[in-house]
């Protein structure tokens, strides 16, 4: 859309055209049955049409390219290219011609001119050409402002501008989800799984060239979007990386805190920066687009003042036979605690040992391991509950239920008669 001020007689003419790649020509087939009046006339005309594909004349396929007939759509992450031409329509020499192109967005004004130096003179029927490129990084209304200043033979300084307005659309809808999981039973750090859902919201298919996660300095990342088949790494999305309009694809990444950060903090707390997604795609005849998300942030799981984690636990135990588990207690607070351990029996799980024993002082970010013995009186999948930790300094009790589950099976052996 072009919005211009009132016209004024100028010696120079300005033309601005967007540079885009051509598209495949599609013809609209007109056919009929042989028993109809035209007979085979329509089919013969389509066979003679040089724009149709031999053997597929009625499928609206073309083998010829057509130049763009309109401005088209511009999507965030694509490169906007424009051809600017200033032509001397007069019969006199024009001097000191300066052509300036600025792109006005909702937040900034960018100078896109290749050169800010003035051209000494421009003879009649001659022109000044320039091509500008800009990677679009904002959604919404953009205005290309082209300004031309020059001096006539009589020494009069002239100036005019033209405005070209266009909209930048959103090509992809990106949604992210975080999942927390313990990396292993002997570690106090947590793995973070990031699921990225990417949807193509344009009207044409995309070739997804790259979707990667650039982690922050606190994490190492492992991509989980490929499998090994016959010794080769194969994408989970198959050999074709096309994403059809309105289709969604899910990418998965695993992040692990680096050793130096995990050791320094004990556990990573609060809001942490995970990293950013880098997405590269191609459309139509190879037009390239790229998007980078803002820094993704994750709220670390809150463990309170005291964290209880399991170091070892059996998957299956025998009915009414003692089994052992190993727990790790970590002081997540910034103060020293004096802890007392209490064990409360449930209907199915019974603790073996002395309840109310002193664990001693536990300094901030320090841990201690406990080996505990239990016994189950009920078969099936049973939940381990009933641990209580009391800080004698503050008289505060921390309750831990549904710590884990074990499968309890019968240990009886059938005896043949």
C-alpha cells in the first residue's frame, strides 16, 4: 500500500519494487467428456499449451515460472529485498542527487541505503539504481520511506519523499513446555526436558532446515530428535523435513546443569535461563527464513528448606520380608539445621528401626545419607510414606509422603503333593 503526499512536478521519478522469486505457473483446466459438443477440443488445447506438464494437463501443474503480480506476504525472519530506481525524466542535467531509504517500524527507524554519498550529476534518461536488503525482526506495520534530494541546473534545491506501507506476519507458532526429572539417583542436580511445539501458520509448506536449542552457560544440551537405525542417525520425522500448513511438529531436548554450577549451588534454584531456540526454514523456491526465540526461562522445582531424595530402592520386594532403601537429605536453606527423624507406619508399609533419633546438625547445601529398613504387609504396588523431619532450632516439621512406590509380591513357594 502506497501513501504519498500531494504531487509536485519534479525532474526525477522514483520507482520502488519488491524483489521476490517467481512462482510456478498454474493453469485452470477446462475439460469435458468426449460425448459433449466440444468433444476433444478442450483437451487438445491443453495438450498444446506450453505451460502444462505433458501427461498431466488436467492436474493444474505448470512447468513455467511467473513473475509476482502483487506485493505478496512478508513473514517474520525472512529477508525483505527491494529495488529502488531514480530516473531523470527531464531534458536537463540534475546535480547532487541523494537517495535515502529508511524502514520505520513500531519501535525503531533503520537506514537501509547502500550508500549515503550524493551522486554528482545525472544526465537525461539516465537512472540511479540501488537494491536494499533487510532481515525482518518485528511483527506488524512497516513503512519504507524513500527520500530523494537534488539540485536543478538553476541551483534550486528540490526534495520529495514516498511512503510504502506493508505488514509483517507471523510464520510460526512456537510453544514450549518444561519437564523436570532427576538425572540419576546419585546426583542432586536435575535434568530438564524441553518440548518445543512448532506450528506452520502460513499458507504454504515449509522445509525445516534446522531446529536447534542454544543453551545458556549453565547447561549442556542433548537433542532427542533422532534415532539410530542400521548404524545411521535418522531423524524421527523421516527423510522429508516438510511441514505442511497448520501442521505441528514436536522437538525434544534434554538439558543437564554443568558440573561447576551444580557444585557451586548444590541445586539450581529459582528462575534460570535455559537458552533460546534457533529455527531455520525454506519456502517455495528456496526463500530462507530464520527465527530465534527470546531466552527461555524455567522455574526450578521448589524443594523447600529440606530436600529428601532416594539414592537406592528395589523395584520388587517380597511380602513380609524386610528391604532397605537409601535416602539423601539436603539442606536447601541458608541456615544450619538440627534434625530429628521420625517414622510413622501406614496400613501397608511398616518402618523397622528407632523413631525419633537425632541426625545431628546439617549445614547449608550439605547432605547426609540414611539407610532405612521397611517391611510390607500387603501385596501390590505400595507407596512409601510416613517420614518426618523436625528442625529443633525452629521447631518446624517437614512431612514426606508418597516418596516412592515398590511392587510387593508373595514369597510363598507352592509345594507339590
